[in-house]
C-alpha cells in the first residue's frame, strides 16, 4: 500500500508540490528555457535571508563543511540565486565573493541584500556558457542546489573548473540524484514488514521534468529539473578537469511527530539521504 505521497508533498522547501504533469510547459515554443525570473519572487520568499529549513539545517552546513573557506580567499558562488550563501562565505573570512546567476531578478534580490558590502559582487550570466568570470582567479567555488537546474551540465562543469586557480576546489551540493527525482521517486509503506521504503520509477537516463512551483495559482509558473545519473555527472566533472576528493550524503533533520508510523519514518530518514555533496579540485 502506498501511504506517502510523492516526494514533494512531504517536503516543503524545494519541491513544495510537484503535482505538475509531464506536459507542463516548462520551455518556450522555441525549445529554450523560461529561466528563473518568473519564479524569482516565490523563490526569494521561500529562501529568505537565512535560507529554507533545509538550507539552514542541512545544505548550508554541508556546503561550508566541504568548502573549508580560509581567510582572504576569493570564492565564486555559481548559480547563487538570491545570495543565501554569501553571508556564510564572508563569516568564514572570504575576502572576495562573486555571485553568478542567470536570473536578473534573483541577482537583483542578492544585490539588495549584499550589494553594499565592498567584498561582494554579482553578475548576471549563464553559468553554462563561457564567461569573463571563469578566469582562473578563484580559490574556491560553490554551486548549491543548482546542478539539476541548468540545461548543460558539461558547460557548467567546464566553467566551474575554469573559474578556479590550479588546485582550487569546488563544492557541489544538490538533490541526491539516486534518491530524489521529482515525480519519479516516492515514499511507500510496506504494511507486512512495517517499513517505509523508497521507490524509484526511473533513474538511468537523463530526464527533463517540469516543476510547477505554485500549482494552486493555475498559471504555468515553474522551472525545469534536469535529472542526470550520478555516473554522467561525475564523468562530466572529470572531463572538465575536476577530480572528486570527497563525497558526502546529507540526511533530513526532520522527524515526524510520535505516532504509529514514526519509528518507520525515523528509520527511513536515517537510511535515505536527501542531498549529495561533492568536493573536487581543479587538476
Ligand atoms: C534552486 S536555485 C538555487 C539558488 C541558490 N544557490 C540557493 O541555494 O538558494 C537554482 C538557481 O540556478 C540558477 N540557474 C539556472 N540555470 C542557470 C544558468 N544556466 N546559469 C546560471 N544560473 C542558473 C537559477 O536562476 C536559480 O537561481
């Protein structure tokens, strides 16, 4: 018996509701993406100054732990969104932070929050296309919750690599591609064994999945989620000259209220990671 709904209905945060059907029009008639400007207001509100629940408790601590920023370093925050990571980089001692994002509206929100700090700059740019920012001058780079939001993972990896000094490091934290695929991963309940299990309907091929951010509105507001098998991602990193040195899997901090299913839910929360973190160095 399926007791739980699909991934998004539980979580809040990044997939508040994935009732979006596969025919949801996530691209323009010319086949290009609509980008994140149309959802910028929703996303900025969701993340706020301190980050979503998952940002605060799992994602940002995971990023900072892998990145190990040292005083005086220059750090690129690639696909920075509305700038939720910036304060953490500065607090850790970064002397220069450049946030890069394709959404002018999210860059605008980031500038409003951090633009007055002389150590911080923002650039509206496609992180998958060659750009002046990918100039080999950064000690470190981060790409947080965005690898699955860009259409060209190979281009992104090339630019992350090109942004770094030789020996520089990049940290990627993303939805775990083996356990969280919108519309294709679900929780289920096995009443005989009394276990909550994770079910995956697809994994092995790249997928483009339309995400309706606020289905209740009845508009076509949404984004595209690009699922890629883990081997493809790591191979793209290798081709871009990024050697993985550390991998971490991040689990939900959330625990359900005491009830008939809570033991099984706790076990599942400790067994199935939600996010994947990778640290790689430019070889
Ligand atoms: C889920 S948000 C994550 C933002 C931020 N890192 C965070 O953790 O809140 C994904 C971001 O990727 C950005 N993005 C998507 N495609 C992009 C591209 N080709 N170049 C640069 N940014 C892109 C979006 O504009 C959006 O800000």
